[in-house]
């Protein structure tokens, strides 16, 4: 017997600092979809997920709840496990970074790296975000706060979280030692980082400017993995977390058989905000250990809301439990894999969610099943008799089925889940059209057409069987319901081919809609009301973290800022009306928009602004007129020059560009 090919897939391990949203579920459902697909294709799959349970933020969360850190993470990990079970995630293992075997392995690995000279003791001084558990240089901060003398007194990380100045003894990893080797690996393995834009970001933003050595220990808190030879230091949470992908397989344990069998990982799914850790730090650590690198790291986009990234502080979060309890699990899994472009950002709206259920699931798939089972009961006493190729319509349907299988596999192998589902739904549309072309109700009136009628019904039943198999990696319940209504068994009848599997089966005599049609207006309002409840519960609408950080910086330096400014000072600022000629996302940054402006001078002006979060549909800004400060000293941001600043308004979490009426002439000066 031929041994199965192995396939190892991982999700990031989730930081249990709060309740997980559909944004977190998106990554896990995508990985689960791929794992199920690969199992269907005959692979020996190992699918890993888990929780990242150390760090200062966890220590603080536990303290705020008057709990010990271990007690807190036990509670949170239990909730996450329950959620994955609720969403029918088929992971083979759930790792926790507080697991004893993981802690011991991390300690062995760090001691080995110290011994071989890749980690050395020094002192770290720089900016640290507790929320992100991440270090930043000043140039990497999205926003910098300065006092009147220009000294940096704080700032915001790219995530929008506040940073604090940290100065402490620290062990450092010699990242710079491996920079050239890493670049060479990128060149030799062009699909190691996908999509391509993520690779460009890593090279241009981090490697080419000079890869700095990474601080890999902390001494200002205790909740982490202690370094045995210097126990006042705990391992930096990201190093601890990244190692889970190999410790879960038994690396550095008495039994490393799973590691030998499944490593290297075939693909590691991560959100784009943590690509740097997985494509720079992680491969360098593996190089230092002499271990093969994962075959691919795929950094998917974000699940956005209309007003930007999903955020508890904004009150725009959606939790999976609410959607599943109301609309069923398959509706959620289908929506996330169909409506969200996996490599790019996607926007969730209640309207789109309800429309997908009504049109794709209830109308297209649900009606095809209902019509088919009802006609088999009506015209053939519930029996599926034949599936002979008798007409051109039969031939075309069979060809479409075989083309669909081919397209589906090509897309699934490239993690193009929306495109794979689109090909299946094109086949569903073709099957519905086949009913209208063959007109079974007409054939039923002519006894001479009995064989043709039976073949039409057989073709429809076989089409539904194939559709159920193809969607089964995404939708875990509906395919079984379809099989039950067709009198089939998933154990024996799930071949991925169009054939004669259904012949001789008896369909249910009581067909039921698997996706009842929804009242769109009522259900959209229901989702909005639930979001509003969460907003009220989380106290959203209070000052955002970014606003609070600015306020804190100002308050701490209150004496350094004059209460009033002189007119002459204000007169130095030149503000003019500019027309937006073009706008695009800056190549090397997630939050920046790059504006091309007509300021009336005859020379186009470029300004960069960190407002993508508030304008995901930024192309709508083209042609609008805004106000820009044009006599600021040019500043280089992420490799691009920004010549000025666009004025905007901010109240709470609402940020808007200051847009003026188009009657104002380009270059008009505010006075």
C-alpha cells in the first residue's frame, strides 16, 4: 500500500487577551477548509492551532481580574477550545505555550542558541507596545509624540497601540548575521512568502534598511519562560510563540517522530500584521537551529468593517457565536470563504451577509436540491433510476461538471477559496439552467420520454452529490443534509468525479429546505442591533487608545506647551485647497494612503496620510477637494516623500478628512 503524502498546516496561536471575533475565526476556518480539502484528496494531514499564553499583557489582564496568570489563561484557552469545537474546526492538536513539554523545549532551544553564540547578553533601550508584545524603533512607529524641544516622548505602534520606553538588560539574537542568507532564500524560493506584496514589504521595510538584532528576553515581568542559565530573564513572547510549530511535533523531546514525519510545514497561515515575525524572525531561528524552513507562509488580509478594522474600542466587532446561533454554522463558514478575498482585505456588512444566505444558499443551492428531490418523488416514486447520456444537454452538464472539478482543485491548491467556491456555484447555476432546458414536467407527460426523464433526474441527483462533496471542506453540515435527502452515505459515496454513484438510491419523501429564505430587512437590523449591544457592553464610544495616548502625552508635558499661541506663529502655517488627483495604498505600509494632489502650483504634490483605516474605499476620494498644510519640511515615510499634511477632524473614533466644496479653487489659501 502506497504511503500517503503528508501535509502540515498551522494557524497562528491566538493571544488569549479577549474574546475572539469573526476576524480571528477567519484564519482558523480557512486553515480548517484547507485541511479538510487535503484529507479529501488523500493526504495525511496534521493541522495545528493553539494559544500564545505568556507576556506582560497576560500578566496585566490576570491582575485586573484578580486572578493568577495561569488561572486566567486556563479559562481563556478553555473558551477558545469551545469556540473551535462550536465552529467544527478539525485540528489534530491544540498547543498551549504553558504546556510543560513546550516550556522545556523552548528552554533547551534558547540555551543551545546562547551556547553557539547566536544569542548574546546586552541592554535594550527602545519602544515597546504591551498590547502587541512587540519592539519598535522610532522609524517604525506610525506616530511619534515630541516635546517642544523635539525630544521623542512617546508614540503609537502601527497597530495604533501606545508604546512605552523600555530600558533593561536583555539577551539579543544576531539577526543581522543571517540577513544575506535570508534574502538568498527568498530569491531561491519565490513562493515562500505569499502574496508577493508581503515579501516586498519585508525586504523594503526591514531587511534592506538593515536588520537589527532582536531583543529576545525581558526582566521587567515574570510571566514567561525563564532562561535556565539566567532565570531573571524570561524569553520574549514572540520567540516562545514561534517555536510552538516545532515543539508541538515533539522537537527537543524524547519522542520527535511527528517532527520527523510532518516537518517542514507545507503552509503556515497568518494575518498580514504578523508576517514579519513569521518570515524574518522565524526562518532565521530555524536557520540557526539547522532546521528546514516551512515551504510557505501565507499572510492573508484583514476582515474590515465599513468604518475600518474590526475593533472593540470602536464597537464594530462581530462575534461568531451570534451569527451561528441565528443563521447556522455553514452560513458563516461559507460567507468567510466566499465573500472575503483571502490574500487581501475584505469588508463585512450585515447586508452582504444576509444577501449571501438568500441568493447563494437559499435560492441557488437550496432550490436546486428542493426541486430535484421533489421531482424524483413526483415522477419516479423517489427512486434514482438512471444517468445515461442521451442529449446534448446531458453532455454539456457532464462537461461542466468535469471542468468544475479541475477549476476547483486548481483554486483550492492555491488557497483561492472564493474562486473555488465561485466555480462550484457556476456549476450550481448550470444545473438549475439544465432543469429549465430539459423541462422534466413536460417529459413526464409523455410515456415515450420516460427513459429521458429518468436520466435527467439522475443527472440532477449526481450533480448535487458532486456539489456536496466539493463544498464539504467549507460547509461541514449541509453536505451531509444533501446526502441524507438523496439517500447517500458520505463514507462510501463521496468520490470527486461525475459518475453513476446515485443510481438505485431512494430520496427522502419529506424534503426540507436546508437554507430557509430570510427577511432581509429584519435580519440586517438584527445583526446591527447585536453589534450595538456589544458596543454598549464594551463601552465603545469612550476615548480611543490613540486619542488617549495623545492626551496622555500632552498632559504629561502640559507645562511645556503654551496655553495660547501668538498670531504670528499661526500665520507661519500655509494651508491651501488641493484637489485629489489620485490616491492609492502606499506600497510598504498597511495604514498609509499616498495622495497625488493639485495644489494650484502646476506641480503635483505628494502627501502620505495614515487614514486607510477610515477610508477602505479610498478611490471614492478622487476629485474631492481637501485642505493641506504645504510649508512643512518634507518627511520620508516608508521610503516615500510626504510633502505636507492633510487636515482632518477627529472626535472619539471618528476621523474624517476636512473636505471643502468643489467651488473652492485649487491653491486657494486659507486666511
